[in-house]
């Protein structure tokens, strides 16, 4: 339906009044903070690392600057595909039917970015907390595995509920259950209308409030009685925002804003409960005694399972443990017990200190209801495994990761938040892969491919081997590529190839790089001579893109002007052409174009004074020490040199690619 001009003006005027009154929030508010300014500047430059840092710090990615630009519009306008992808994954809005959304699509620099904006799931980008809310809601109707620990009965219906959800969302239940944590049932007074109580419970479990709350003929209660019952029970449970949501249900935009606010509020309440109850009650014990811990089921934080994570051992501790195991005395008895170690055995310490530090383990008290967000735990608790059986004390389930990583995983399951440093990213990636938490796996890959970018920009600066060599690496790129292979994350494989391409002059001669290329070739079973090497193909593509962007950044259009042709050959024909597909090896550089600028082996050596004069006049040294007329010619020759080194590496490895 197309609105008339007067209807549209009236709608905009009403919306402006609601915003001025504070009842309606603006989708893209003006933000003049320093963190938002840095985010906007990073989106202009295409700096993934700074973008991720500012998003982690809490910068509003949907705000606008003083020029009325949002970060997503800036990244789309400047053509930074990876930045656009990061912003969308972090919750940036791009709705086609809004002014800012249409503006973002219209200003996109190329079709690749425009197609990304059009194909991205709008519901996922606008409501990143929807998976958490959906899981909390599903607990109301989930029959298997059974996770409820309190039953509320009425004359007509029984509700299987969860004490930790009720305590986190309702101050009334928090006080009541803290006084009697062993409470297993509760009976609803008959004076409370069932539809009113059901509406309140659905609100507590983050279900969207319906416009029709029940009542009427055949229900035993009139609509007014149900509404009055909702009002009474919302005051009794101290969830007063329930009535506000019902009263504002007629306005679609206000209802959508209220829904978003309630989900955020529910997440914050769960997070506060999680940090105050669970993080303060985690237990640090010696690893050898971890399985001896006994935790009662009737506990004040309503936990029903313990997760165990052992601290990481360094190489020295592992070697010492192996030595002690090798020298441990055995039983010299006949029969099946022969060779079984006797324990406990007191052995002399090989360390100079008699009090050696014991290995520690951390026990996290948690709820099965929240662990079900992981397919790993869902399968475990739905089966006949020992961990799924009910025991007098809480089951202890060991998880193969460090306590720091397990805490990141639990924080994500309870709050949908995943803020962790780059140093933990690979470990979090493997833990998420083990526990089958796909969204956390993607988040870890995003952290690695953005914060691990180092000084690599989407438009590389002038190639300077000395400066690149001094760059401090915050991660092992070889581990990143292998992690991408093991966890089946293409984003990490692409990131590794781009990382190598931007620093190829450093890595190309390393033995570890040759081993990685050999591993990439071996990933193809039954390899044939015509098969390529995937990692090497990607490196060639990003290497071509690296130098192509350098030429574009240098203003090649002006250099091609006939009126400004310099005396020194610029080797423009050596420019790798921009294509959407990866360029094959035989479509590289015409070596004849650069042969004239290289001195032949039989020419007389150039005097040192002449070399210094040429360098002062603007000449540039290439990777092999030769002189090029200017920076553009040097880049063309460097591109040739790096391609030649790749071919030499393949010859050395006896691989065809």
C-alpha cells in the first residue's frame, strides 16, 4: 500500500514526536564519541583490526556521524568487502524499506558488496539475541531431555519450570527460592486466572507478548478479568514491564522496540545471575582430587551438573610426569593384576624444590538446560550415557580445554556474548568445534581474521621488507591455517592465504612454509598431475590483488596519460589484471617487459656513487637488490620475483600446480 503525501508527513511527524518524548528510539542516533569516530575512520580505511576492537569496546555500529553516515554506509561506499561482512555479522542494520538501508545499497561501490547486503539475513542482523531468546522459550515445551526442577500446578494445567530462569527474571521468585532452594513444587491460587499466569510465565521465558491475552466465552474468565489478573500477577512477581508491553501492543514499531528491549533486558538479567551465582561458586581443586568433589543437588544456585577443565601443562611438566610414570613401581603378582601400578606411591622428587606445584582443575556449576544449546551436550543428555543419569550428587563432566576457554564457552551459552582476546581465539575455535557450537566457532574465526590482521590493510602500503619483518606477530599463521583445515572453516583458510600473500617475501624461503604447501597438496586424496594446490592458488590470487591494489592506489590512470610519459619505463604492462576469478599462473606478467630494466650479467658493475645518486633521485631497490626507476616499476619486478620463487618452491618440492 502506497501512502499519500499527507499520510506520510503525518506518520513522520508522529514518529518524530515519539522520539522527542523518549518513547521511541531512533534507529541511527547521532554519535560524536571518540570510539565511534575511530570506528567510522576504520571503516573508511578498511582497517579490520580497529573495527573489531571498537565493536568489542561497545561502539554503536548503527549510529551516524555528523555527516549523516553510518559505518555500514562508509564501508560499502569505500568498497571494503571484509569490513561490510564484519559489520553485518555484528548486527549492523540494512533494511531495504528504510532510508538508511536504501542509501547503503545505492552507495555500494560494486555489485559484490551490493549482493552481500541483499543476500544477508535481515532478521539475523537486527536481532542477534534471537537464538538465546528462542532457546529460553523452547524450555517451556521441551520434554526430552528433562531439565525442569520445579513444577507449578493449577486446577487445569501443570507447568514444568526452571528455578534459575525464575530467579533471574523475577525478584519475587529470587527471594522465595533463596529461602527454600529445595522447593520442588508450587500451587497456583485458584483466584488467579490461568491465562493471566500463563502470560506472565511466557513473558519470563522471553516469549513475545501476544495482543490477545485470552479470556472470553468458554474460558471461565472475561477479558477484563484476565487483564486485571495480569496486572495483579505482574506486580506480585515484580515484572511490571509486562503490562506496559501489553498496553503498547497496538503500535507495531513500539511493539518491536519493546520486544528488542525485553530480550536485551532478559539477557542482562541472565548474565547478572550467571556472574553472581556461577562465577563466584566455581571451585579450584587439585586435578588428582577433582573427581572426589561431592556437590548436593539442592544447592542455592540450582546447578545440576559440574563441568571440569584442567589447567594446561607446559612441556617441562609433561616430561616430568612421563619420567615419573616410567619409574613407578609395579605389582609383581601373577595373573591379570600383574603390571598394574600400586597407588598411592611416594616417590622422591627430581625437582630441587620438595614442594612442587600441583596441577589444578576448575569445576563450573552449570545447568543442563543451558548446555543444551550445544549439540554435543544435547546428544549426551538425550542418550543412555552415564552423564545423563540422575545421581545423588552432581555429575562431573570433563571438557578437553583450559578453564579460561571453558569460561568463554559458558559465557556464550548463557549470554550470547563472546568477548575474548586473540591469544585464546584458536583454543576457543577448537573447543567450539568439539562442542558443536557453530556460532561461537564463527565468532572465533572472525576474531582471528580481524584482530590477527596485524598491519595488513585492504589497500597495502608500499612494499618494505624491513618494516614488514619487524612487525610483531600476535599469532602463528601456520597454526591458523592448520586450524582452518581441521575445523573446516574456509574463512581461516582464505585469511591465511591473504596473510601469506601480503608478506610472501618473508615466508617464501622458510622450511615451515614449504611443509605447509606440501600438506596442502597432500589433502587431495589420489592426487593427479593436473590437480592444483588450493592454498597456493589462493596465495597467487591475493598476491595479484595485492599488487593490483598498489597500482590503483598509485593513480595509474594519470601515469597512462600520453602527455606525462616519463623517460624511465614504468613496466605498466606487468600489472596483474583485476578479475573476479583467481588468475591462473600462465596469465601473470610478460617478463619481456621488465627484461630491459634489469642489467645483464655481462654488463660492467655500476659504480657505488651512481647507485646512491639514483636512489636519491627516486630509484627503488627490488627484492633481489636490483634498481628500478621508481616505486611502480619496482612493484612490477617484485611481483615477478615472488612468482618465480613460488615456481622454484614447487620444483624443489617436486609438485605440479
